C-alpha cells in the first residue's frame, strides 16, 4: 500500500510532459540533402491545450550542430502531419560529408507549447541520414 501511495504522489508531482506520449517520426529523402526542405513530420500524442509545435534539428555526429527548425501553429488535435518544407525559412537540411557511406545521425526534438509559451510536452528521435537510409 505504501508503494502505491508513493507512486501516486510522485506521479502527481511530475510535470505534465513527463507523462506525455508525444512522438515524432519522419522518412528521409535523398532530396533533403543540403537543402532547406524539411522532411514531412508525423506527430502523435499531442497533449490537450497545445497551441503550437516547436521543431529543432541537430547533427549528433558533428558537435551537435544546430540545423534550425521553427514553431508552427497547432489546431488542437492529438495528431499532426507537418508537411515537407514547412520549416524552410529557418531550417538547414542534413548535409553529411560522408553521405555515400555512413552519413550522420540527426535528432529532431519536438515541443508542444501552450498559448503562453510554456512547454506541455517534449520528445526527440534520432535517425541516420546517408545514401543507404534516404529514399
């Protein structure tokens, strides 16, 4: 009984994003190489009250290089399909110098933001980008 009570108390004390099932996924295309055309993103598990989605990409194999991203308005549904190229203005696509062989690993971080800018949830996922992994 004590363990159950402790578990309930810990869960209640955690911020909402710690309990979120927010997830992001995408498919790399060879056409994304060295351009500002971001991949199409599929987002699921968006928490209620989300006003916007903030996206950020980093190159994990090159000193965590910032590749930019952007913040997009959100309609309030639990899922979103962010179209290819939606982050154009502030995004630099993957451009590994060893694209033909191993490529680099890139992490996309996505944050669900409330109307006041506070973070409701956060997720990230890393995928390799190379000639072997891009369509």
